[in-house]
């Protein structure tokens, strides 16, 4: 009787950011690699370092592997996906969140328990995920400019602990009507608009700027479209308060809030804008082009199809 052929081992490129978040993922790298090895996976571990970020590592070595897995924060997986896009690699990507905020993981309902996230890579299935182009670079879940990054830093930790998200709203009311606005023309494949805006975001996430959220059913991570939010400059503190309450209640019905979906967006500004792209600072020019690349990568998920994030208590 012929011997049963042994199943070929899956080759995994495991990228670890040793300085990500507060969890010191290098302590868990060996345990996770061992989990992979015990499940018919051949693992090579790569640690990121200055000059050897995840995008560089992917471009240098991805052809040697069947799967890429990342252990780090939002910036680490964003780098890995950028590397895959730049070299045209069409291979499954696994994610073990180990950052401080893990906004992408929370939006996609990927557990922040590192062992469980590793198990999901072993047992899960690749699911399509849109990837954004920001001029010549790539991003995953958000590109934003303006007010709310400043509000996040201006709000005291004591207030955050006492009031939670309400603290950001109070902070926003205090600072919103004094924050600098930007005169922009915004041209998209769905609508065109122009005005003085204090904030703008192009997102593929249920959490925007870490402060306010979209309803789960409003966001589809692989529909080829972005959720675009623009907030016009309020005339006074009362308008600022009304805007913030509309955001807190997740109605977004105030006249100063423009919320729509689009696949291609062009921002034209009188002065270059500072952007936050997947949590990292980026200087944009007078004209910025953002484009959705539909289902450009496949992220390994525990279940078939994205499940909605758990409801916050």
C-alpha cells in the first residue's frame, strides 16, 4: 500500500514590531511562531527596525512565502500592506494586533488577544479588503486632516477617565470654533463641494479619528467606496456644540456636516495640508488624490465574511 503523502507545510513570513504598543510583542513572538509550527506551518520571524520596516521586509522576502503575518500596531500592518501593494503581491495577510489603539482591528472585529489572533490566522479564511491610495502611497483605514487630532491631545486625561467620549465632545466644543479652517474644493466621483472646513476624513473604519463612530451597518470594508466626512467651520460656540452632539448621537444630520460615499476624491487647497494617514503624520500638497483600490488584499479572518464589532457597554 502506498504511503499517504505528507501535507506540504505552509511557509509563513512573520513580521514583528518589537516596539509596538505596551505589550512588548517580542516576548510573544516565540510563542506565536511555535503555534504556527505546530499547525503545519514553516515560520521565519523578521523584526522591524529603523530602515527595515514592514514594507521593506515584505518587498525583499515575500516571494519566499505563502502567507504574511504581522504582529504590531496599525502602523505595522499599514506598512506591510503598502509593501504588498507596491510589489503586486497577492498573498493572504494575517494580523496579530499589538498596538496602543488597534483601530483597524477593532473595526474588523479582530481580537486583541494575541494568542487568539494567531489562532485565527491558522484557522481563518482570507477575506477581501479595500486599500486606499494617497497620492503615490497607500493607506488602510483613514486619511484625515484638521480639528480632532488637536482636540484629542488638548483634552485632559482626568476628563477622559471621568467622562469617556463625552470629554472629547466637551473639548471639541471648547476648541472647535477657534481652530483654523481650510478653504477646499473637494471633487469626487459622486459629488463636488467647496467651503471652509475644520475637519475632513476619508475612512474605511467604524471609528473616525478615535473620537466618534459610524454605525456598523454603514461601513462595508470591501465595497470599493469610502465614507467621506467634512465639517464646515462653525460660526459660534452654539453651532460647535450642535455639531458635536450630532456626532455623539451618530446622526450626523447637522447642516455643517457633509457625509457621503465616494471611490475617488480630489482635495484642492490654497495651502498644503497636514494629514494623519493611518495614524501617521503626512504632509500633503495643494492637491491630494485619494482612490479606493477595491478588494486589493485578502486579510485572514476567523469567520467567513466580516462580522460586526461587538457593541460597547
